[in-house]
C-alpha cells in the first residue's frame, strides 16, 4: 500500500532557507503611517481654512441681508437695496471662490510634494530591501548547494 509522504520537514527546511525580514514590513508600515499623518494634517488644515472662510462669508451675507431688510421710506430704496445686495453678493462670491481655489491649490501642491517625497523614500527602501533579500537568498543558496 502506498504511504503518503510527510512534507512537514521539507516545508520547514524550505521556509528556513528563505528568511522573511519582518523589519522591512515594520518599516513600510511606519512609513505609511507617517505619510498618512502628513496627508491628514494637510486635509485638516484645508478643512479648517475652508470652515473659517465659510463662516466669514455667512456672517457677511447675514449682515448684508440685515441692511436690506430694514424699513425704507421710498419704494425705490427697496429696489436699490436689492440691487446693492445682489452686486455685493456677486463680488463677495467671486472673492470667496478665489480664496477656496487658493486653499485647494495649496492642498494639491502639498499633497503632490508629500507623495513625491514618499515615492522617493519608498523607492530607496525597496532597493535596500531587495538588495538585502538578494544577499540572503544568495547566501542560503550557497549553503544549500554546499550541503
């Protein structure tokens, strides 16, 4: 009767010949965590600036609405107040949209800068890890052929 071969010893020997460097994985995790922290900082900073801008814009709009809602003596004054509000609101909207665009532009520039730096760092880390792994595999192969 045929007996099934036990591959346990073979697998232990094979896995021992190809060591896994957990330090490289830990370094990759730390690098990813640091990158995420920096990206989150950029996003939170942009959110804070956007919120401040929105708050100022809302307060400005409310104060202008207060001026328009005041009682007037002549009907023509209502038309003038509405025209002034529309004109002022359009001007303010253009200014605020430009400010939002500047915030978005800064976020984009900061993000690209971070990703470029991270890509460079990861490339250097990958090169070092591959070099180390190649040396270890070469050493393990030499030991295996010598035995």
